[in-house]
């Protein structure tokens, strides 16, 4: 049985009932949902041969499926995490009927808070232990290096989506949706992302070897308040990039023009001044680095 589990095999149909076909290979009996063949518009006959993926389902029954998973022994692909179990590891959906594969806690981060959570994704292949049990095997760095592309310098300052695949003391390694490898230094994040987490990042540098240096922190204007964003937008759209207001302006005039209190206005200006995005001069608020 150990030689059959986790592999695509050809088996001989021996019986059927209302729900399943039954087939045998090397003395082992497998079941397969009739609905799979119905979906293909086909019917199996006793004595015929059928090819499918062999595994042990969640009820410890041997099963075959025509829906061949991309994740196989020696074949790596993405799988979606569906559950955690503290004493076992994480369960990953790779598309098998009645079966999620487990990635052992022995190969997961020591800190459980950094384990993949439901909805995260991991790249994995399959392995079979000496008891014939099917397990998920996380892709290591060599696998990710084999599938990555060299990033272009033009990607600098672009927003990207990436999946965390390795956690190290020096920082976090990710793979972008475009299959570029990226690195996040601890200074460029507010917390350590967990394994398998899908993150939004921006490119702050492109190394000569094509590795992206990334930041998970927002740009300065993204980190400011909604009131400050409003002021920035108004300055951007003004032809002279100025507004005839400062933190000394009349509260009533501020309320009429901006629709916010003077306190809100002062906090917004203070935020923008701290980010060095504006300056106050001659009774005006001016956008920095914009030609008048």
C-alpha cells in the first residue's frame, strides 16, 4: 500500500454501488465517487481499467480520484490552509475529495502564532511515511529559487502582493504573485508576518541579483489621517499647490472651507509637517517639492 499512496495509478474495476466504483491494484481495494465519472459523461464497467490518484481519505478508506491534484510526490504547488491543530500541525486543501493533507508541526515555526492560519497558502509537495500515511512537505528555499524570476529595476516603488515562505532572524522572505523573490527587513515591518500569510508590500529596492527589497509599512501619505489626506489632495489639485490657510487661521473660516474643526485642521497640518510633506509660509500652506 505504501507504494501506491500519493501516486497516480491504474487499477481494475471490480464492483460498484449507488455511490462508488470499487477497483483493485496490487491486492488493495479503492473506492471512487461515481459522480466524478458522471461529470465526465462516462460509465465504468466491471473489468475495465481506470487511472487516478490514490490516497487514504479522512475516514481511513482507500480512495481514488480522477481529479489529479497539482500537489504530488515530487511536484510542488500552492495549497490553501483550512485548519490548525496544536498537537499535529496545519491542514491544507490540495483539491482531494474527503481529504486535507497535514503539514507536521515538526516542520512549522516554533512559535504557533507564526503558523499558517485558515485562508493562508503554502507551497508544498507530498510524502509518504513508513506507515503509508500521506503528509504535506513544505517547499524549501531551493524550490523557491528554482521557480523565481529576476526582478526588473523598474519595479521600484511598485505595490505588490506576496506570500511569506520563510521566516529568519534577519527578516522575512516572500514570493510575489509574479514569482519574484522578495525580502523584508525587520525595520520595514510593524510585526513579523506568519508563514503562508499573503501580504501587501511596496518595492523599496531591486538588487542586482533580482531580489526585491520590500517594505510592509505604508508610504508617508498612507500613514496619515483622513483629514491630512484631504489637505494633501487639495494641495495637489491646486494649480499653485498652496492653500491660504495655516494653523493660525480663523476657526470659522477653516470650518466653512474644509468642513472640519480648527483642532482637526491643526492635527492634520501637524501630521503633514512631521512627514515633511508641507510647509507654512507667508500665511499659506504649501506642498513641498512642488513648483509654484
